[in-house]
């Protein structure tokens, strides 16, 4: 049975609630919504449904519950999104640049990253006679500057994402080479994949590392080989909360791990770091959060002389090492 991440499941639930005028029963939702389909009826499925409804309501979506007269069991209650809360899809309007950006996003995900319900939503967008998603960009009249800049590319880590998500959905083990920071040679990992998660713009794999015999989170950009999948020696089942538990742990690290940086006022570094999530100011210093000291070192080294790491010393040393490698690489290239 395919495992659907919470965000995808909630999006599928929203689509099902929008795609009805008279409402839909809980039983019908359990049969129609990706993430509920195939789940064993019981308290666990009911709790999942309640959590998803609460998540949608926290986004400001009003879910109306129509109770049949004389029925207090809630078994035949019908659920729907109130008219006007999201607006009639027929009234949605996109300007030329918005349509091109939607097209670019759909092209990046067209290889199977969308669930069936999400593909239905994409199909509705493409059915709009003004939406030009069906045309190749190079043939689209009046391409905007955004389309020239945002050319989608299938990078190696996106290829890893597809293979890892497919293996997780099918309950297959994966084998790949993983290069940890500070190591020169990658090591082969064999993992039972539980979930793919997106945290602060970076894709990660959560699973059980068979070599370490422990739960591990792998940053996809550190996978340096094609991902191979294979049938497991013994069937495995991912914990129901694997994705949410991983995100919660990463958020905890993010809140506690900080770097204090001095940025040149008005520089690109200053502007970007100030707009980074949760950045705070201490006098002239910027206090930035992170969940991986090596990832943030890569980010800070990219700003070059526009920043100086003030604290901690370990982080300053990691950035210095990266800048020295960049310097040495350019010196070698110049023959000096």
C-alpha cells in the first residue's frame, strides 16, 4: 500500500471536499482520498481524519458538517467546504506570468511527483483556455523574464527523490552511495525508506539504516550515485509518524542551533540573511538558525567577503575551510 505524506493527503482531502456541492460522507472520503484508501477502518484512521481536518481549519478553510435529521451517530454526516471560502474555480484568474510559473512548477513535477488527486487539479488548470501549460515554453508568445530565468532542470538529487519516493511507496529497500561532510570517499548505504520530507527547502530521506541498525535522516544532495532498489529480505512497515517525527526533530535542532554573523550592510548577504526564516538581530550581528552546520557553512561561504562568522568558532572554521578550498581551486586553475 502506497504511503502518502500528510501534506499530500490533506491536499487530496481538500480537493475531495471542494469537488462536491451536497457534501461527502466520511466513508466516501476514506474510499476516495489518497492516503486513506486501503487503510484499515478503526480508531487510527479516524484520528488521522480528525488531524487532517484540524490542519485544514488552521489554514482558514471552513469545513461544513451536515448532520441528517435524527442521526446522532455522525456515521452519515456529510462534509464539504462552504461555498465562497475558496472561491469558484471557474472564477480563478491568472495573468501571463502566473500561468508561466505554474507551467514551470508542473513541468518540474511531471515525472510522477504528484499524487493522482494533485494531477487532477493540474488537469483542471490545463483545461483553462487561457492557461498555456500545454504549450512548450519556447513556442509560447510573449514569454516573460521569469520564464527565461526559471528554466526547470532535472538535477541528480531530484532524480534521487523520484527513486526514493517510489521505493518508499512500494516498500522496497534502497542502496546508494552517500558522502558525509569531511569524508573524501562515499560509503554505500542500505536503507529501508520510510518517507521523503522537505525541510527548509531541502529534500531528505527518513528511514532505517540497515548498516547502522538505527533510524537515519539523509540529505538527498549528498547522495552521489544512482539509487538502486531491491526487494527486502523481510517486509517492513514504516512508522505512521515517520515524516512528522523527522520534521519535529529537525525543527528542534533548528531552534537551538544558531550562528552569529557580521554582514556588510546593504550587501546581498545582508539582505538574504535578514530575510532567512527566524533571523534575529543582536546589535550589528545577525543570528541565523540552521539544522546542519555543514549545510549552513556551504551557504555562508557562498557570500565570500560579505560576511564574517563571529560565533561559534567551529562554524567559523568550517566556513574558512570552504573559502580556502575555493581559493586553492582558482589558484590551480590559473596555473599558479
